[in-house]
C-alpha cells in the first residue's frame, strides 16, 4: 500500500509540474522598437511584446512562424503558423547533379528569389553557411544570356591563395557548380567573385554547419551564431510570406 501511495504521489506531482514554455527566436525586426527586439532575441511563447505603429517582428519557433505588427501588446505563442512546405523546399539539400535547376524562366511580374538556402547568391557579400564544401552551387538572379564569372581565393588563411576558377551559367540557367578541384573551398578562406564586366560581384567567407537543423528556430539560431545574415534574411522572408500576421 505504501508503495502504491508513493507511486500515486509521484504521478500526481509529475502531472502538477508546469509545461516548459517553448522558446522562439526573432529573425527579423523593423520599426521604432527594433532595438528592443533585435534579431537573435529569444522569447518564450508565453511572453508578451508591446509594439508601436510601424513595428514588424518575425518570430520563429519549432511550431511555426509568426509575424507581429504594431501597435499593440501581443502574446508570442498565439497561433503560430507552420510553413513546413516552404521550409522544407528552401532547406532541402539538392543533389550534386541538379546543377540545371532554375532553367525555367519566372514570370516578368514575379520577384526572382534564391530557391535554396544552400545556393550561394553571387550578388550578395557576406558569410555563407554550408553543409558541404565539395558541392558548392552558385546562383544568379538573372536567367538571360550565357555568363562566365571568375572566383578567386584570397587571404593568409587559405592554403591556395590566388587559386582561381571560372563558372559559366548557360542561357536561362540560374545555378552552376563550382569545381572543387580547381578551387577548393575552405573555412576561413576569403573569396572574390568577379562579374563578366570585370566588376566585383560579391566577397564571401564560408562556414561549415556541423549539425542538421530540421526546425526553423534551431536553424535560425545556428545562422545567427555563425554570422550568416544573408541566409537568415532569406529564411525569414520565405517563412514570413506564408505566416499568419497579427496586429
């Protein structure tokens, strides 16, 4: 009997324990209160935030995405919307052979966006997070005409400083592969992309992601910690487009 009562007591105590609040992470913040809720801020789903007119805060949790607009006071965890299809499409690791993805032209009135978080935008400078340095794919916003870009390694941290490779995009194609033999990508290396007209298209550094992040908030935190702001922006914008808006 004593054991039974003890078991019941433990069970009752366990049932009485409060459920841990799920944390979310701010991935985009604009407006007068952006300094109060900067990118990277963690917020429990039970927390409330007070915004002013013109404020827009995008919060990712493992359950979904929420775009909160001011003015007003809002509970972070209210009705997040899961954009699982958008997240899965954006973060899918494309096969190394699919270098012709994007050969279909987008409608003239449709904004051209990078279809994968792991395609390197040749027009955006910054630190880029990748899972695999041996299968680097470069992406260009335009689709018309054949264009050849050159990529050169710079910096003392790169064992092949001065190494150079060319990447050619065929007409209507937006994705092309970087040859890892001609130009090995290494962590800490600095790379300059030169456009066909001789101008600098982008300057890049690469960081290797060790883990496999299946939840939007976990991936966002990893991108923030590594300084991969270009990809964080793409993640936030994509999920924001399919998220429920409050305010």
